């Protein structure tokens, strides 16, 4: 739902950043997507979630500025030539689980990510897993444990509940995590 560029934050200390550009003109749902992503990730602070540094919403320009993850997406290691050591794999699996636990149980407003997949798990320089891309996330009210919404997510990682018009709970993220 947007192009991502690598950049450098102009400050006293050189900080690599990832800038996600969302184009309002190409995506009719981009207003809602942008607002969801800023609201979702802006209220979260956890070592297994990508940190939102800032954002820009001016005219047709929509930018999200994140900390840069030097090892890229988990996809490259699952389907690429470089294979991870077992210790690294376990660290990544536990990191994703901790990130989901935080989103589902420890946030002031529980968040269902709705699009857990290898492309949305980024790895820092120490291979710590960070969940990213909250554009499809669904915030639950404090007294809410489930919701009804349209299908969200990526084919192949979507829980069966989405197709059966069932209520959506945090279990949809757990299903995607297991895939």
C-alpha cells in the first residue's frame, strides 16, 4: 500500500530511516489507511514493533518515517538463499509472538494487526523481529474483544473467519502467525 525508501535523518547523529510514501490519488482508502497506521503504531512502544519516528500529511503527500531495519523483511530469509541459524529462527519466532502479545493484551487499546506475514516482519541488525505495516490494523475499544469488518489481509495468510462472515478477534493474527 505504499513505496518504501531508505533515507538518512538530518541530525547530529546519522540515523538511517525508512520512509513509506502513500499516494492519495492512487488509493481511495489511503486516508483511512494512513490514519490507521499513524494511530496504531503511534500509540505503541515495544521492542518487537517497528518504531514510527514521524509522519507528514500535507497536500497530496503522505509519508511515514520509521526506524530502518538493516536486515529487511523475514521473507528474504525464508525464501532466499541465506539460511538462518536455529538460534536466530527461535529468536525471530519468539519476537513475533511477543509483539503480538503486546498488541493484543498490553496496549491501552488492543490492536488486531490483520496482515501478519513474512513481508511485514522486519529484522534489525541483530535479527530482532519487528512487526510492521499497520495500515490494515483494527483497533478494538477497551471493552471490545471482537469486531465485524470487511476482509483484510493477504491471500494465503488470511484466517478462515474472514470468509465465513464470522466476528474477528485477535485469533486471526495468531492464525496468520502460524502460517
